[in-house]
């Protein structure tokens, strides 16, 4: 039993290190920076290795660096699979299924691609030229450390149906325009438009507005078709870009919403405050939206320093002594604000959630002005602890 607890403790600490660096966790931050540097050096090595003079002079060094990198990436992947049950959004699935779910996630797939081609080349004789190309995919591992790239991933996933529809429309236009130009130009230019597949090169260059000019229609009908294809190309080229731009805008906007005095007044904790105090609190609060299963808090070496109010949705909060569910109108984070010594291990959005956040210093100032709020928070914490003890 002691050995099992030690393993769980070690796994949790390892999870804190390999995942995004928590505030004040220098070891985790050092691990993140080491991987960022290693990934960047790998990308540079792939590029520089294509220079014949550098490859001839430092070929052995490039090979040694590749082997060391593969060993590190392999060990990192195995460790991430091992600590998968510690993910707040996965731990409820059990030790086996949590690891399976993590292994099938996009991030784990990218980690796998970072080193798998190397082993395929060794054990199955895969083409080394393909291996060199796939090594560039290690760039995607930087998504784990870049909020901008993570946002791009979410945008592509959220808009996948619209993007697929636009691609299908573009493919349809490609077929129609290729067929039309084939019939218009096949006799005048049989070498360029002798078949529909051959005509697709001109259609693709025209629809994408690239217009290389290596193949141009010469007949009257061909030129008319070309003009129509150009007009459709302008619209279709802008459509995917518009979808992505709109997705970015929505992704940014959905992260924030405006905290109004009316929303603050609905919180039972503030129901006895006057209108001026309500307005003051609303100006101090920050707002944030979270998607279902998204981690709100991942406890680290530093305690959580905010008082959080659930404006909408359901949140599961886990402490060392147990877990409890916070619904609309509920509060969590009071333990740290009141300095009661209890630290939140994790908080996960069970449904789409809207949170209002009050920094600890602002919350303590509010308690000093209104001691009854502190008494209410202490009573709520005590009630929650009693409920956890009863369930245990």
C-alpha cells in the first residue's frame, strides 16, 4: 500500500513536470524550455543537413544528434503515457482507458510522429528520404508550448465542417472548369488540354489566382470560360480564409465575456451589498469561458490565488481530501483566499462554463470591508468539508 502511494505521488509530481509549467515550478519550467530548444535545434538540423558541404563535413554529428533526440522524444512519450491518469479530464476513465484516450489525442499523435519514422527506417527499411521529411513534423510539438498554435488547432477543429464544405465546393469547381476548358481548347491545344486531368493544372492555377501563365486559352470560348473561372476563383480562394478568420475571432471572443453589475448582484454572497459596492466588485472581476472537459485549475507548487464564481455551468473541484461539484451560483477557491491551508488539486469544467474571477488580494480587501462575507465563505468551506467527510 505504501509503495502504491509512493508511485501515485511520483506519477503526480512527474505529471506536474512534463505538463505546462505551473507558477513557481522551476523544474517544470526548465523541462519545457529544454524541449523547446531541442525541437528548435532538430528543425535547424533538418534544414542544415540538406546543405551538401555541411552534410559532408558534419554528417556523423548530425546522425549522433538525431539518435540522441529520438531517445529523448521516445522517453518523453513513454512518460506522458505513464502520467496520463493524472490529467484532470482523464482520471475518471481509470488508469487503462485514460492512457488509451491520451494516446489517441492529437498531441500524443504528434509526439509519436516525432520519433516513430526513425524506428520504421531501422526495423522495416523505410525510405530515409521520407524519414527526413517527416522529421520536420517535430515543429508541431511546439504547439504544446504556444497558445497561438493551440488556438489555431482549435479553430481548425471547430470549423472543420465549414472548411470541408468549402474544399468540396472548390473540388467541384475544379472538375467543372477542367471539363469546360477541355471541351473548349482540346482541338486548339491538344498538348495542354488533351484530357480533363491535363486541363486540371490550368484550372487549379486559375482558381487559386496563381496564374502561372504557362498554359492559356486561345479560343473565344476558352477565354470566356477562363474569365468566369477567375471570378469564381476570387470568391472561393477567400472563402476558407474567411472561415478561419471568423473562427479566430470567435475563439478569442468566447474566452471573455463582460461581467455586469447585474451578474454580480445575482451571487448570493453579495446580495446584501449596496449598488455602489456591486459596481465596484464588477469592475475588479475578470471573466473567462471554458469548454466542457477543459481544465480550469491544475494545482502546482503555488496555491491558487483567486476566488471563482460559477456564472453558468458545472465545475468539479478536487482537493486532497476529496472532490465536490460546484454549480451555477457556487464559489470555489475560498480556501486559498482565506488562507485555510487547503489547496485545490484540480478544477475541471464538466459542462461549458462561465466563470467570474476575483483576485485574492481584492477578495481579502472586500472581506476587510465586509467581515460578514468572510464569515459566509468560512461557513461554506466548513460545510463542504463536512460533506466530503460524510461521503468518505
